[in-house]
C-alpha cells in the first residue's frame, strides 16, 4: 500500500500574523468548496505567525502546523533559538530541519541536523529532514556523495522507535526558488537512492513507510509529473505555498497524479 502523500508549505520569512490568518481561512474554504479532503497537508509559518495559524484552523480540519527550525536543548542560554518543548507548547506538529537556506546562510552542518532531528523526534515532533546538493556539486557529479552523506548523518541520529515520525525531503539547492525544478527522472533517481538508505537503516517495512518529499520550484503545472514517480510521496513547497489558491491547486494536482 502506498503511503498517503504529504504536502507541506514552507512560508520561510513571509506572512505576518494577520496575513497568515486570512490565508488559512481562504485555504480551508477552497478545499471545502471543492469538496476535497485536506488530510496530510501542513504549513510551516514563521514562528511569530504560528499562533495565528493555529487559532484559525483546528487540527481536526486536517492542517498540520509546522516550524522551520528547532534547537536540540530544552532550555538555556541560546539567544534566538527555540526548543522542541516550546514548539509543542505552540501546538506544532512538524519541524523542517537542515533546509539548504539554513545550511548555506547560517552555517548548519550535518552534526547540527543530527542533533535537531533526534531532539525533535524524542519530543514527539515529526522531523522533516532536508537533503540536497548545490549547483556546483550537481555539475561536478557529486549528487550521490552529498545526499548520501547528509541522509546518513540524519538517520544515525534517528531512534528506530520514532521512525514513523520521520519525513525526508530531497531539495536540490539549484532548484530552490529558481523556477527550474528537477526533472521527474532526476528526482526519481535521488529518491530511489534515499529509499535504499532508509531500507538499509530501518529494514524493508519501516524503511519503505517513510515518505520522501520533493522540493524545489514545484508548482501546480509540474507537480503531477513529479508525483507520478514511484518514490515521490509528496512535496515541500516554498513560493507556490504563499498563495492559498495556488497551493490548493498544487495539492489537488499532485494527489490526482499520485493516486492515478
Ligand atoms: P521553492 O522552495 O518551492 O520556492 O523552490 C522550496 C523550499 O525551499 O522548500
């Protein structure tokens, strides 16, 4: 049985609380007027807008609430950081870890990703671990080496008992925000590689149940071809998640292609 596909919006540093609340009303209304269901969809607002989102939609409406980063300590002298307990106190369900913008602009490395992943999982959060090669690495044929190194670090930190709350996102850095998505074949090759690593680490049953999302310039027009690839079980969506109607259309097109 294929897992249900998962569509997560990463708003990055966009959307003030009021805008976030308006967005959520429109997003949920769009699904109810189209009479389609909304499970396995999530939004990761900037921290300041998380309460506005959780006030506007309830969990039973099916929207998962996310954060864009998490620290590994529970509390302490870590100016500017936020702990797993603080996220769960806000009602957060999932957290994006190791996004390439954090790796490239804020010096995050595999060791940080491992610590964040372990802490998030141990505190009941779903960990969405991002991996992906830069344009230079891609051009010099290093995709496999980079992606395997990144995923191994995260997987070694994942306790087997929490594996049901692990999600992997393949986001080629050259595809993020560029309008140039990976081709279905490119995505498929890396997703298959990631699947192999998941199965090696957790065995065939658990390893096969972890969802691997694709991210990088997804839009309603290209999501279908990506979601029809065998190892693509959803998407992590940046720019196209900023407009409720566009994101809803992307989800609907993606779902249709996935279950076709
Ligand atoms: P994009 O971003 O969809 O705007 O390319 C994806 C991401 O950064 O997760």
